[in-house]
């Protein structure tokens, strides 16, 4: 087989076309790279990302490169004097000391080392292609009867070898989207033992991911505290309600876990109803009496026209007082802690009836379809926005009495299917008006196909402890006459301040939350809320009289990071980041066209339906660069006046793999 870069000999003759052809190379570029490497450590670092030395055409240049990199590897100087000493007896064969100094003299600017290193690498690849062609020719001529059967395999191997691009200088690219598989599990260890152990056992018994029980348990704590507890952060206050959404495909026993976790809420609601029934009955009778008295005095006042003025005034005063007494005699509504299916209007009315606190707990996601306008024909979720923030609500509708809530707090604990995420993305108002940013998403891995048929049973005392403890917490908070405010210890305050400082850079263009600032902007507030709920769960009897510690806040921060990772995956599924979607389209174009290098002007015309102008590609290019799918090639040296050359990008070899 022919040696690399040798002239081909076919049938004893050298093809005339090859007699005057030299293998592709550029001695000047090699000299510039070597000279720049001896001049500038930065130039050497840039060149080493692209070259390993085998790319040099002239053997003497390879030997000089080896001497430079050997010195740099030992942390020694690599100027011409040091390189000459390192070469030793090879100095004469590489051109001598004068050659080393001449290499430096050849360098117009050390900053161009990267550009020329790319050129050397490309020319080396061209020689590789030529060598491969020689080997393919030899394979074809050497094939005989029995060997011909193996020819296709040998040719395929040769093509694969030459087509495999050099990945020198490339790091493993980061996926453009978070995958919904392999996401972290809910950190049940952050819960107090009575809650965490029950959630873990329930997940085992039902063979469901622990995220389902953990997230719903957090929602139930929010049902208990919502509207009754506020948490004082360093410079703002948060209500204790949450919007928790768990996404799981059908068949994952969501309803079974939902019933078990929500059982104490139902029991507490029944206990509150039993307590309220005598008061409701008494109020009903009192109102009837007040109505009868008001009717009687009103009739007396109406018939007082024939009486003297004093008697008429007295009758009018009595009727007015009776009407005011009637208005003040209010029949309290039956206590309700949650609904599993309610329109936006009904939810608003329930909030008014229940003193401004209500929850929607459901194993389905109907609330989002309703808010998107299933019945009304137009999105309507003002009650959810205000109910998340604990804001005042005033609702005036024709034909109905006005409704007023001083501080509306709504809790959501929803288990739903993956298709709901797409529906959320199909309603732009959900993103534009901030609903998506208020949801705490969980996308656990489904256990379907991996479930045990004989799971470990739940210890009898765990279920009893959970139901008793959670019911007691709900009832104790429900009986508070006025909402209470939790505070933090000084070191917990410091931890909140530090978390704010650590979170802020994540919103910058290169940060991991840059495309979801609507969600990330509420992250610290959500962690503050979770800290309050964990605190109440740890101190069932007197939590509202104690400050929240730094350890509890640290546990809440771990839960917050869990929700952050899952929110990224949810936003990917929703398609909420236009720059990422554009980056995917650009990468797909490079893959479909087998582009290994391109400029923006190459990509814009075939993708003009997405990118109207060349500058529209900038966000997508930044995303691809940040994730390591492309890298900007060094700019060619300026040779005159005029605009600088447009940047050219090189595509990561992995992008061209069909299984990526």
C-alpha cells in the first residue's frame, strides 16, 4: 500500500496529473504558528486546542513543536533559547538557532495563531483524504475472487475513518433541552420524619415515584397554611400557599396517591363542618328572626303616613335599625378547604365564602383548561394570579352582587398528564401574564414496566401518624382567629440574602435561567414559602411562635433546586424559550446539510421563514455557542480597509451524528 503523500504508481506508470502536484500544505502558516507559540503563551494555548503536532507537513516543524510543548508541559520557558537547548542534537537538523529566531520574525501578530492553526489542521485533513483515496485505489486493484467479498467492508471502514472528524479542542456539548428522564427525585429527606417516612412508604406501596407523594404532601401543607400564615422575608412578605403541578402519564396510580395524601384534608374539613353546624343553625334562625322583624318594622314605617311626624320618625328609625341588624346577621358558609373541579367564577365565590382561602386539589388538570377559556371562550385566570400572591380582589359583575376579598390565597395541588404541558404552551397568555412562572413543576420518571408485584407494606403506625399529625396541623391553623406571620432567625436572614445574590447572575444571557426569568424571578419567594411550610411541619404544636432556622431554610433551598431542574424540563416541553427553539432549527439545518462550517449569511436564506434578517440568528448562535455545539473560528488577518470578515462557525462533530 502506498505510503502517505507518495506519488501514485498505476500499472508501472505515474499518472501525469500527479507529477507536478504536491500534497496540500502551507509552510508559511506552520512557521507563523511555531513563532507565535514561542512568543506568546496565549497563542500556544490556542494552537494546542487545535493541533497535536501530526498536522505539520515539514518534519522539522513537528520536532520544534514537540520541543515547545514539552517545555510548556513542564512549566519551563519556551523561548527560542530554551527550545534550542531542548532540541539538543536535533537543533542542527531542524535548521539551527538562526531558524528558531527566523520563525519569530515571520510572525506579523501572535493573535493570528489560531487562524493559521486552523489552516494547518484543514490542510492536514486534506492530505488524509488523499491518503485514503490511495488506499481505496489499492483496495480496488488488489481485490481478487475471494477478497472481493470483503471489499465492501474494507471500503466502509476506510470511509468511516476519513469521515470521522477530529474532536480536538471540543468539549462534550450540553443538550439544548433538559431531558425529562433522569431528573432528580424529590428530596423526601428534607421533610420531618413523620411526613418523609410516610411519603416514602406510600411511594413504595403504590409503586409510584416519590416525587408524586412528596409534591402532594407539600401541597397539603400549603392547604393547611394558606390564608392563615404569612412568612416575613428580609424585605417582603410571602403567603404560605403554593401552585404544585406533577406531570405523569396515565396508568401511574396518581389517583391512589392523591386519595391517600389528601385524606387528612377531607377528615379535617368534616371536623370543621361538624363544629360549624350548630353555629350555622343558630345563624339561620337568627337571620329568619331578623328578616321577620325587618319586614314587620318596614310595613309599620310604610303605614305611618297617617301618624304624627314624631311617630313616623320613630317607625322609620326602627325599620332602619332592623334592616341593619338583618344585614349584620350573616349565615356562615359550610367550611370548605378545597375543590377538585371548579370554574374560575365558582372558585372566586368560594374564596369569598371561605374568608379568602381555597385550594384546588385534583388528579387531573381541568383547572388549566377552564382557565384557558373552555367555557368562556377567552382565557380568564385573574383569580389564580391574585390568589398566588395573596392580593386583594374586587369582582363586580352585572346581575350579581360584588365580591370582595382582602387577601385571596389559592393553593393548587394538581396531578396531570404530559399533554397538559403542551396545552399550557398553546395559550400565550399563560406565559405573557405570568401563570407559567407561578407553577412548581415536577416531571418524575414513570415506573411503568419496572414496578414490583410485591412491594414492601406500609408500617401501620406511619399511616396513622401521618393522618393524625396532618389533620391536627390543619385544624390548629384553621382555628386561628387572625393570620399569623412567621419570621426567620438572623442566620436564616443571611442565607436568604446570599441566595438572592447567587440567583441573580442566573438571569444573565449566559445564565441557566435566562430564558425563564418569569419563573426564576419567583424562585427565592417560593423557597421562602416552602421554608415556612417545612417549619410548621417540624413544629406541629407551636410553629407559629418560633422563628424559622437556617437549617430549615437550607432544606427548602434543596427543594427549590429540585423544582428548578424540573421547571427547566417543563419549559422545554412547553417550548417557552424562542432562542432555544431557533437554536434547534439552526442545528437541524447544519445536520441535514452536513455543514461542518457556516456563516450566518449561509444559514439565513434557507431558514428565512424563521429568521427574517441575518441579525435574527444572533440569539440562536449564542445558545449554540454556550452549549458547545458550535465555536467561532479565528478571524482572518486584516489585509486592507473595509469591513472585518463575517464570523464563521465550526460545528461540533457530534452534531452530525444521526442519533443525537
